[in-house]
């Protein structure tokens, strides 16, 4: 996930079945793939795949290619394309019917910067302690890279032939500018479906028991808008009616009081319906009422009042930064504010901008959209075959865990495919406790007990959705 989003995955592990450092090879039904996952994961963490000088993403890609080719992929079916200081990888697992659209498995090889001085262990040395693997990328998302690669190799080992091509695509700058993602999306504009290992995921309660699985089928877009008021200024001993700070304050007050029209889609409707079963009675009633009728005023009021839910019922915009004036004793010549918006799928950046202008209701205000390289994207349809495959995939380690459709609060590689009409789903198999989620943070770690059910899961998903 890029820097500008909240981690949506809550990846948790099953604490009860933590195994030792070298145990995974014998712990599950796919011993060779489980051992290889751990090998790849350890090597992966050691590549410093951080944007900028010394970026080792190309080396990591070369290492993965080596593994895939040794595992049965034709050398010409695994390509690495250098882009600036990074690279992207495409590995094609050929199916029996080349006329079918390909199934994409997506991930990213880059990680967020990590300063060794701030970490308790070196972020680029894989460290295994108490059943956890520590290191930058242990959660976001080298664990899933390793699982996907090892699972594909295991399917080759078992001589599995899919009907459609299965293509592993790994981007190299998801955490920053997503240039490689956009290049990948341009190459697969009419893919059958994209399964993203960098979204969705399971939640473990603090007691270590699996609570639910979030299947991500949509994401909100991220947009920043700069508002500016300018004035001639002057001496503060001679105030005049025009004042950039007062004008800004009034506009911000109007924006702060505004609520964007609540919206509901396939994904959020299914989310509220499923989440209501786990919510407190009052919230549950509001969720059910909103799912039935997104214009229900009482339900909207109840969900809007809760920061955990307000983002799920529509676009939100909030002031996050403010600056104005240039001297204690001068009338302000300029006031600026940043409005940060999380935009509901299907709404464009321009529509949000138009609404901000209308609500601010002051023609003197200038507004400027900050292009951070993201895009707005539609929600993917909820598909029975995807839900069924996920359910079957989870059966090995997490039988019966509720599957809750979810909308991510921010951007992943999927958006560049959704915007081209490729149905895209965040389907990571990693279960994690909220208290263990250190994506982008210090001492990032994931429980190794995710390997065994993770391999079993990916193999089921790939088999089911490629035929
Ligand atoms: Zn990520």
C-alpha cells in the first residue's frame, strides 16, 4: 500500500499454531512449497527494494526469475523490464487455451523506506523470533510475493495445467509513484480478473482466533485539493473587510459542515450486511437500515457519527493543513488549506472538486488538485466464483471464518486495473492481529504460521479461477 493510505489488511496469524524456525517444511500438505516460501521470503527481505539510490528491486526481480525458471517456467515466459531505478516482472504460466483472457496475480516488490537506526533489528536482515519473521516487507508485501511464487512453482511441480494463462505481475514502485503498475495495467487491459496479494486478508482477535476475512473488491480514491485565498494585504493597524484568513475560515467552515451524498455499492452493501452480525445492536441496526436504503436519515446519522464507518458510506473530505499570513503586524496576503478527500468508487476527482467549489461558495477561492499519481476507480462486482474460491481456499486453516466484502480506504495496484474494467480483488491469505500490524512502520513482522495455510489457499485460488 502506498504511503498515503491506511493499511486495510489486518493481517493476523493463528498464534496457537506457531511453529519453529525450520518446521514449516513438514507442517502442512505442501511441504516443498512451504519450505520454498520461507526461503524466498528470507531472501526477499534482504533485498533493499526502496525507491532511490541503491534500489535493489531489479536484483530481487532477477532472483525471483531464477526461482521461477528453476521451478519450471520457460525462461522466455519470465521477463523483467527495468524502469528508472526499479523494474517490473511478468511471469506467464501457460494455460491450455491461449484464446482465453489471462488470470493475473498481482503484487509489488518494493517496500517503504526503513531506517536501521530506528529499528530494534536490522530491517533488511530477516530475523525469526518466536514464530515471527521480522523485516521490512515481512507484511507489506514480500510474504505474499513469496507465497504466490512458491505456490505457482508447486503447481508446476504437480504438472497442473490451467485452462487460461495465469500471469504473475510484480510491480516495482507501488509504494511511491506506481509508474510500473500503470505500465503493467496497459499491457493487460482486458485481463479476465486480477487477484491482488496486496489487499484483503484475515483478522485475528487478540486471543489469536480468526475473527473474519476481508475480501476487498473496491477502494476509495485519494485526492488532495489546495484552497487558496489571496488579498492585497496592508498594515494591520488599518484592517479592511477583505481578509484572506477570514475568507478561508468561512469557506472551511462551510466545507466542514458539508456531507457528501451517501452512497452504496455491491461491496459496501455486502459489507454492512455481514458486519451487522458482529456489531453492537445499535450500530447493527444502522448498518442493516443503510444497506436496505442508503437515504435512511437515521442510519446515515448513526454511521456518520462513527469514525470507523463514516468512510464507508460515501466520499469524505477533511481539512488537514492550514497556512496564512506573513507577519504578525500585516494583513494576510494569502491563506491556503489542504483538503484531503477519500473518494467513493465511481466518483471522479473533478466531481469532488466541483462540489468543494460549490460548497465553499466564494468565487474568490482558488482550488488546485494535487496530482499524486493515483486514480479514481469503480468498484468490482461481487462474484460468486471469487467468494467460493476464497471460502474453499480458507478451509485448510480457517474453516468457517466469515468472509466480509470490503472497500479499502486507499489505493493499491488494483485501481489501475479496475479503471480499465478488469475486475480486481484483494485476496491476501495472511491473518494478522491489529496489534501486530506494522506495515510501513517499525519492526514490521508476520507470523510464519501463515505459510502453511497460505500456500494451500493460493493453490486453490489459482486452480479454481484459472479454469
Ligand atoms: Zn503493499
